[in-house]
């Protein structure tokens, strides 16, 4: 397996391929950063954005008051999550000339690019420069990751924090039993950010305990039990400063977690049960209550939403990782790295399949398993190219062309779906055209931003003014506060469609199609994401096609 780190493509010198891959990786990161910087304003608000902004204000008020104002520690259920992203966005908003929610989108893009960079470096460390570049491309052209990084304030930052922690743990396996100060710092920072973002970050402890078993067994075999224990205790001792740093970081971004030592465990118990009034979502053409989703929910959506090339290479990488475990010629530390990645990519899904928690909003809660999937995929690609170099060198161009074609498929869909990349369904699913009747697409309600912009433009074009003495009234089927932010102060938002001038509806199953003139229609790939109807003079009883939960 160590041969992966050598040149996998037949070139005059190894250095040339390393330089080429690294230069191209820098180019990809710069290009993604440039595109994100030009387009972050296109992404609308989701259901939770406004609430997260309120949570940030409460957290900053708590710190500013010297912990006298503790409203943040009982706000909704967000006090059981970390507010690091929200606080940074609120502080950044004070120093840059952008609206608050534009700032949140920009920060999300920055955090997402950091995740891309760390994933590249992790894959490069394990599999060489070609593996790093392949993993970077797989993640950058994964519509689920790319779309969520702009507008998901919980799951996308958590995914980045987890891949930082994974980098630290892989470095720890490399350095064992003498971790460098940088490794200790990365482990501590990654642990603090991960658990401080979501208590689910504690899964990394399981990854480490299980994955380090091959390394420890090798230590016992080669060093003897006494020396192996001594080296293990030494590692724990030198890790203490990093763990203290992690605890401090966790407390800073998730203050509720350290108010009482048992609070993180309380959060685990709380989130292990569904904590809201159940509602129904569309899954495979049927309306299913979210606590009753079948075990196939996650496997189905991962199979249908991830790009085909990522799925294929991830499966190959997972097989390589598992096949390396029984091999005597693979060093224990390398087995640890592969097992850690395999667990990070699959264990959360396996636990959900077995435990059957409430599942909803597609795979957004599991975005954090995608970066390790791409690392395994990048390693598999580099291993495959290395094998072709030694055995079928004439097939290398074909393999490379197939890889590029596989990347072109999600790229084309990302361009077509912009700014709704997170709704992507692959060609196995028939893209969003075929998936629209079977699954939820825009569950965040992002399309209300474009619908709102379209309504304002239409009214300006028609030179229409609201009735004297009042604002335009818009009934909304979808998240109301995002619609209010997008429409602005000249509009009054509500549920009541009886006295409204316009109705704004998402293209989801729970919003009724109305028999009224369509003023604005937001479509992607012939799929309706949102509509605005002119309902003046019409009697519309409800915008919902099903009873409210």
C-alpha cells in the first residue's frame, strides 16, 4: 500500500507529477474560492437561518454581559448545539459591509473551502499527490457538500470540523508514539470544534479506539506488552495539552456543554429521541412520518444523491481499506489510518440503520461522512492508476478520461441546478426530473429568495403599487422569515391566503398548486422549485395540500 505514494502516472520524473498535482490542487481551491465569492449572494435563507442568527446574538450578549444574561443557555433547543459558526458570522458582520445573511453565506463558503483544503491534504498524506488531487475534485464536485457549505450553519461546519479531527488522528497514527506539537494541536482543535459543533463529534472516540487496535497489537508484538503500555501511556500524557485545548474550544463555542459536566451526555440522550411534533416527508414516493423512516432511507439517498464516480471510487477505496487489514505486509499504523477512514465514512450510517432514529431533510445530517468517503475514493483512484502503470500502462488514458467524464456529470448538474446544488440527484435516480415525484428536493426552502426577487421585479416592471394605506400581503407556503427577509419591508408575510394579494409556494408536496395566474416560476431542469401566484380577488382557502402537523 505504501507504493501509492509514488508516481501513479508514467512521467519523466516523480517530482513532475507531484508538482503538477499540487499546482492543480491549488488552482482548484482558488477557482472554487473565486466562484464561491462571486455567487454566495445567490443562496437564500433556510428554515433555521433566522433562529441561528438569534442564537448568535444571545451568545454574544451572554459573553458581553460577563455571563449575567444567560438566555442563550435555554434558547429553543439550540443551546444543545454549538454556536461557533453563528457567533463568528455575527462578529464578521460587524466589520464587513455585507448584510447579516449575506455574511453568513460568505462565511459558509470560506468554511467549506477550508474543508476542501484539509481533505486534499489528508488524502495526499495517505495516498500521495494524485490521491490528494482526486479527493479534492471528488469533494469539490459533490453537489451535496458544495450546496450545503453555503447555507447549512450546523452540518457543513461540523463536517469540516470532523475532517480536521480526522487529519489530527491520522497524523497521530503516523507520529505514534511521539506525536509532534502540531499533531497535538490539530487533535485538540479538531476535537473541540467537532464536539462543540454537535455532540455527535464524540463518534471520533469510537473511530480512534477501534482503529488504533492494529497499531497497538503491532506494538505489543514488536515491543512487548510492558513497553507497548509504556508507549501508550506516554502518548496519552503528551496529548493532555491538546485535550485541554479541545475542552476550552468546546466550551467557548458551546458554553452550555461545560455549565455542568454531564450536559454533553444529556444532549446525547435528548437527540437520541425525536424532539419535535412529528411531520411527514416524501420518501420513495410515499409520505412517511419522520420517526418511522425505513432502514433503507440513508442507503437509498446516498446511492441516489452522490455522484456516480464518487460512489464507485468510495466503494473501491473501502474495499482496499478492509482488504489491507489482514495483510501481514501492511504496517500497523497504515492499517489504523485506513480503518479510521472506513469507520468515519460508514459507522454513522450503520448506527442509524440499526438504531432507526428519526430521519428527515435528506442526508444533510450526514454530510460529515462525505469528506472521508472522498479520501478513500482518492486513494482508490491513485492505487488504480499505479496498478495500471505497472500492468496496463496503455489503459491509463482511458481510466483518466473515465474519471474526468465522471466528474463532468455532477459539474453539469451543479451548473444547471445553481443555486440549489444541494437538491442534486444523480443519473441513477434520473436526476431531479425523476426524483421530484419521489423525494423532497428543496426542503430548506431556498427557492423563496429567487421567487421573492422575481415578484419584486414584476411589480416594478408593471409599475404596480400596493393598495393605499397598507403593504403588499403575501401568503407563504414554506419558511416565512426567509421570505420576509428576501421580500423586504414593503411586504407583509403570513399564512392567511384569504386577504393576501399574492401566494408564494414551494414546489414541494405539501404546497397546493393554485388555480390562479402565475406571476413568477422558479424552475430547474423542468422541475418547479417555487411559484408566486396573483390571488387578488380570489378565494383561496389554504396553501397546504395536506393538514399541518
